[in-house]
């Protein structure tokens, strides 16, 4: 308790050494003795007006100070404060009120009744930080001795608890019994004998764990857990689920596209054996497909746990969002007609691939300025990471640009696995054409980071070269600079920003100026950058203008080089730097410097013949040249075709027979300015016909539509193809989509038989022929198809670790063959010409194949038999 004067941050004049502040709070050592503070003074809880932590906040935030504090948010009245403090003591020590919220309420009644309006103000002034229901100890706490049954049985409606301390009963102790989901909640208080009978208000219904909490003033709380179990018979509960993803990335969690097995433990909390325990799982979640829904545990004795490895199997979707939680429901049974229900959650992981930043590395093949410059060989580096909870395997990065001035030495980078820690850089080596216009052209890039089926893209631009004035000629001759004012600017070699020289203002006196300006035409709206430095008194300034509009001004000593930048629109502009002195005082070197001005793209003679193009044989080509700052243009060709007017930027070119026979020609554009300076550019014009016939598709040749509803088929790329058309025959087999080299078919689950997949390549010049058809056997079964009692198939062991025996029983079966398919329908094992006249037995080794569900199909002269097997390790 503190009763004195205060402010927002202190107990004012705490003692002879001054006030008590946050500094003293940090020196406390009450690690295990947090206190409740009744703080009766002004302003200590000024949490509104005070910008930082007030004193009460400092007490609460300290790990060794208050657990709750009552303080004033504004100045309070002295006499009401005296009564407020006194009445709180009366509440605790005279009235036996220990709940701190009730303590302050008790005190407030007196303040209101005795002090009228100022008492009302005081009541509104004091607030609690912390839990106002706390009951702090007022003595050294004693231990409670609590007795009760060690088990709560299902069906009980009440429960008896006895509470003593030091051999004597404790009256008025609060006893609360709850379970985790609060379907069980009851409370009572002990009588004079220390006993309480807790009434649940009805029979306890759900098994699990009950928590008993006993508390009383000045006693250490008693907390314990007891099981809730049946009084007779077996009672099965889900105890644990472990993800087995050895068939995937083996990281112990369910990730996208993975086939996983679930190792499931059931606990029999009953008192009798659960005979032949089984369970079935189900879900409505769209991101998981249950492959094997039934599991068995055999007999599970009472008060014990049974575990079934690979009890169930699940296929995770390829498009699951990272962190998605799938709910799976379980029905548990045994042979004594027991039936129980449980549910569990599966946390599903997937990559979140992320593009962080782009940098240009021209240290080895350029001038190491981090830019694209004409004639350089640079490495474009892109930083990537994975923000998800699953590694991104087989990650590929690609970079493309339509710039005619760039040649890619590699346009993709295989990153392998993009893990969950750190970063990986994708690197692309690029040559910049030596004749690329300097400082006026932006190269556009498109970057893609892909780990199927996930991808991220980033579009960015980088300027090729820069137009810069850095006075490295030790003159003002690089541009048409103009000078003005009382003294000219000059070049200086003393501490330039970069290189050997920079520009320095003229040596002027009071009320004089030194002016430097440049009038030029900006071709593309962009930004002007420059570095500046001053050494002057505060009123002598360097000023920068664009078209007589002041953009900024600088003065002072010791500021070092400063980067300034301003957006400039297209058109003619005047850039002006003025160092200007006032009428009095000089300081420092009394001057200003500028260096390394990077201009926006300025009007320059350029020629661009257009991007490389391709047209169909028999077509004319519409040229699309561009040029700037030119007087005339002229087209030419490496072939023998003709332009309708070679002096236009956009003439029509008609290829000759020789052009078509060669397959391509080079079209060149020359631009000439008024000073007879020239600029050149070339483009390649290629010729094509309709595509050739596509190759036969490949993909699964057997599909069980009970498990597989979608299949992908691929073909090799065809030269000149713009897109592809896929077809399935008969059409009732399913719907096939795709315009690329991958066709995706959604199977009709009612279709059985043979379907034929074909594809053709197409472009604007015409359509190629359909490929040779690829036959797919389509079936629909869960375990066994087409068998008789005399012709049956046995596979053992099943499940197995990859080695198993096939035994076909029957007479006169002729020649047989064995086919084994994975869950997607891909043929993984094939054996033919088996003599099965009197049946046969064979041993198969699939230890090199991933674990999961497979289908074994044995065909013979009288039919076919299919069974599923499970490889589990």
C-alpha cells in the first residue's frame, strides 16, 4: 500500500533520496512474490495523457513487481484519498473481504456517502490494472489435504470431496470440477466438517479427464486430474494419431500430393477387454481423399492401449493451402456391440514460395555498378525463399525478356529443393548488346518461380545504361551547360563523390549567386538524381530548380554528400543549380558541390526495327519500326523480297521465293538525324507452315476410376505449334482439356472399357494431323473383379514391405500375365507369358517402389482378377 503524492511516473518525494520511479522497480527481486499494490495518490495510472509507460504500467510490465495494481488516472482529492485508503484496510481486516475488486467497492461506498461530488470524482479516478477477482494471501499460506475417489465413473450424478488442513476441517473451501470442453462443470463449498457433495445436475456422460480445483483464502490451491471412465465393460477412445509419410518427403507431416498412412492408437479406458476392435474414418474435407478407411486393432485389454500401424491411408490434394486443418471423423467398434465416436485433425502443409528481391551483378563482366550497361555480361540474381511448412521440391526459376538488346546465356535455373530455412538465389547470365542506346531504354523482365503445382511471378524493369554527368572530363563540355550569376561554377578534384572530379560553385561574396543550368528535352518521364554537399552558414543556400520551380534548398556544414531525386515529365525542361549568399556572415568553405547527375532519358537518335517475328508462308509482313530524333529512315533486307516504301517506319515487306526457301531474312532499319549521324537496328523475320503431326501421347494406360478421377497425358512439343487440341474416343469416356503439351482428362466413373487419347498441334497457319491414338484401359473396382471360386487369386503377406507372393488357383487357365498399377493408374510392373495351365505361384520384389496402395491385375484365358495391396514400411 502507498499513500502519498505522485505523478505519472513516480511516487513523489518517496524518501530522503528523492522519488520512487521505474528505475527502482527494475531493481526489485520479487521473482516468486508478485504483489497486489493499493496505490493511493495522484496520476500514477495516467495511461491516457502520458506518452510512455506510466508508473502503474511499469509495475505491471515488470516480471518481479505487481500482479495487480489500483491507481488514479488523474489528480485525486486528498481527504477522500485518506478515507479510501483506510476503508480498504477495514474491508480486509475487519470485514474479511479478500477479493480485491470487492475491497475497493467497499471503500468506494464510504467515499461516496461521506464526500459527495468530490467523492464521486474520486471513485471514477481509481481503476484496476490486472484481475480484479484476485484474493491475495494475508498470511503465510498453508497446504490443503484433499481426499476423494481416484476415478469419476460415467453415470455418476455427484462426487464427494473432503478438505482438511493440519488435521482440521476447512470450512468454505471452493471445490470446482471441470473437463476440457466444459461439458462437465460443477462447483460447491465445504461445510463445517470440510465436506462437500458436488452435484453435476445430471449423469456424467463423456469419458476423458476431470480437473479438480480446491481453493480457500490463505491456502495453497489443490489441483489434480482424475480419469472419467465407465463402471463396466470396454470403452475405446482415440489416444494418438501419427502421420507416416515415408512415401512422400518423410518429414512426419501430411503435405500436398502425399500418400500418407496413419498409425493410430486406441485406448481402452474400460475395465473389460475390447474384442476385435475396428474403426472406420470419414471426412467432408475437399483437400484429402481417404484411400483405406478401415482399420483393425484386434483385442485391447482394459486400461491399455493398442496401436495399429498403417491403420488408414489418405491422399492429400495437390492444391491444399499451407496450414489447412482437415477434420477426420472416426467410428470405433468392437465385437461386444460397443460403438464410440472420435475425431482428429490433420495439419496439411504445402510450400509458399516467395520472391524476395532482384539484383544485378556486373562485377565480373562489367563495371561493377549494379546496372545493365551496353557491352556488359551481367548476372541477374533473384532471391527466393519458402514461407510454407513443406519443402518445395524440383523448384525451377525462369527469366524472360522481350528486349532486343539482351541475349540470355541461360534463361532458367534449377534450384532443387527450396527448404524452410534461409534463401536461395536464382542466377541468369545475360549479354547486353554493345549498340544498346545508353540511358533511354528500359528492359522489361518476367520472372517465374515454380515448384509444381505452385508458382509465383514477378515483373520488373531495369534501365540499360545511364545518362550521367560526373565531370570526369574535367570540363563542362559533355553537355550544353550554361553558366550565370556573378561567378561561374568550376570543376574540382578535392573529395568528389565518385571518380576524380566534381562541380563546385563559384567564389562569390555577400548578395551574389553562382548559377549552373542545362536545357534539354526529356524523352520519357522519369527521375533526375544527383549528389550534393554544402559548407555554408544556414542562410547561404544551394537551390535546385526545374523550369524555375524551386524543388529544394540546402545549407550547413558537415552534412556530407546527400542524394536528391525528383520526378520529371516528358518534354523540354531546364535544370538549374544556384548557390546564393545573403548579406551577412560566411561559414565553412562558403560553397556547394554537386556530382554524379543521372538524367532521365534524354532525346537521342535511336532506331528500333521491332521484335523478331514469324509469319505464315504466303503472307506479307507489316513492319513496325520506331525511331527518335531522326530526319529520315531507310529499310533494307538480307533477302530478295521487297518493301512497298522503304522510307517509312511501317512499310509492308513481301517475301520472295528465295526468302521462303531460306526460312528467314534479316530486316534492317537505319535512322539518320539532321547532323547526318546514324543509328541501326535489325530484326529477324522467319517463315513457317502448319505444324507436323504430333507424337503419340503417353500417360497411364490403366485407370481405376474408383480411385482415380483425373489423369494427365503428355506429348512432345511440335515445331511451329502455338497450341494443341486433345481428344478422347469415345467421348463418353470423359472430358479432356488442355491447349499445351499436357492434356488432362476427367474420367466418367460410369465408363468401362478402352478409351483412346490423341492430340494435334495447331497454329495460325493451319492444323496438324491428329497423332496416333494412345489406348487406356478404364475400370472401376475396389478389390476383386471377374473371378470364380475355381479361379481365385491370393496375395500374401498383405500389407507387406515390398516382397510378396502371388498365387493363382484354378485349372486350364492357359497363358497369364501380371500387371501392377500405382494409385494413379501408372503401370509399374509387367510380366507376360506365364504358364498357368494348372495355376501358378510367383514371388515379386517391389522393395524399390514407394509405399502406398497398388493394384495387382492377373489376366488369363478365362478372365481377369484384380486385388489391391499395401506396401508399408
